[in-house]
C-alpha cells in the first residue's frame, strides 16, 4: 500500500469513528493514561501546535495564556473539536491537514503537542521531522503515547495484536517514539514509562542552532 493510500485510509477510519470517538476513548484513557492529557498540556508554552488534535479532547487542559493551532486529517473529527472550542469559549486555529506535511513555515511554534496519535500516523518519522522543522530553536515537543513495552510478555501480546489493530484502527502497538525523536535530532529532557512500560510521557527539545 502506498504512503498516500495509507494516509487516505487513516482519514476514512477517523471520519467514520468521529461520532463515537470520545465515548470509546473514555474508558481506555482512564485505565491507561490517567491525567496524561492534563500533564501534556501543562507543558505547553507560547505559540502551540497540536498535531492530530482529533476531537479536541486536550482543549480544556491548556493554560489560558497559550495560543493554540490544531491540525487534524479528519474533517469529521475537526468539526467536533471546533464545537468543543466554541463551548469552552477558546480561540483556536483549526486546520484540516496532514501531520506528515505541515502547512506551516519553518520555526513557527514554541511547543508542539501530540497525545495518543503518533501511533496512528502512517509515517511517524516524517511527522516528527515536520515537528522539528516548525519548532523554533529551543522549542519543545511533548508527547503522550502508548508504545512497545520492554516487558517481553507484554510486547509479545502487542506483537500478536498489532496487525489487527493497524488494519482495523490504524493503531500501531510496537512503535518507540523516543527512538524516532532522537533519530531526527531532538534531545530528551524527560521520559517516563508507566503501565508495564506501555505508556510513555516524553518531552524533547530542539537545541538552538
């Protein structure tokens, strides 16, 4: 399957699931991620880009003094995010677009946030490279993700399930974001694994050039 075809497939999956997404995610997030969204948003400063903003579940957690731009590949998901922003009285620039080809100039943002979404972007390395491009020197990328567990039994189960979740939900279970961000050039400032190593909280910095 070509890169473009896979990206379109992911768009269709999230368009189809948009109406039920919040309800479906509620239990999973409570079980695995806890206050992860609040933690991620609390790290954001200045001009903030959220990639794969989805239905805008993070919007209630951002501090009042940050300026938020959100990009999402699914128009149906983004419409729910727009409604959420309006209900919160929050000014947010929302853009339909691809995290693998961000429609923003170089060094545009102070912080980029991504929560539970790198797992669904077809080419996460390209998405992280785009994050690097649009971040200002000294800027931070904050990620909350589920990842490949270092526990052999858990990672074995993830491996068994991976082909099914990728096919039905565009959800990759075996990715290692910390390896991806380091390969692009980021410096790790904070890394914490939870839930038998399945959940990762990550803050990385684009060093000044």
